[in-house]
C-alpha cells in the first residue's frame, strides 16, 4: 500500500526500509540529518529507543511528533514525553488530538 501511494503521488527520493528500527535499519540512515520525525509506537521503550537514536541527528528547530500522548493504553508515551519536558534544549507542546511535539531548540543538547 505504501509503495502504491509513493507511485501514485509520483514521489522521488523515497526509500522504504523493512525491519526493526533502529536495530536493523538505523545503520542505513546513520549519517543523515533530520528535521522531522513522527513516532507512532505505543510503548515507552520503543519510543525511547527511537528518540535516543534520532535526537543527535536532528538539527535545531527540528521536531518530533508523538502519537497517542495522553491516551489510555499508551501511558508509556505520556511518561516519556513528560520526562523530555524536563530536559534542556527542547520545548514540548501537546494538543487535544493526542499529539505531543518536541522541538529541538539547542544544537548542543545531545541527549
């Protein structure tokens, strides 16, 4: 379905990676810099693994969108985002649709 959508929209520069991220596929992207990351997992550890991998590769002003913030059954996401709120170099906002967004505000904020 994803490949069909890419084709229908005539997108270029798109690569679909199959596997567990970041363990199996992170190496393909290790030298990339990012402006946006959308994390749509429901458990704390999976989200934390992604966040720790991508954060040092994000440019200042970049954002990470988390789905399911504040939702029942996704308490791990809520906990992780709330922990991040206390850390330097980031600004955290959320909306009533269940999205939390972390903006990277400082290039020296590595972890």
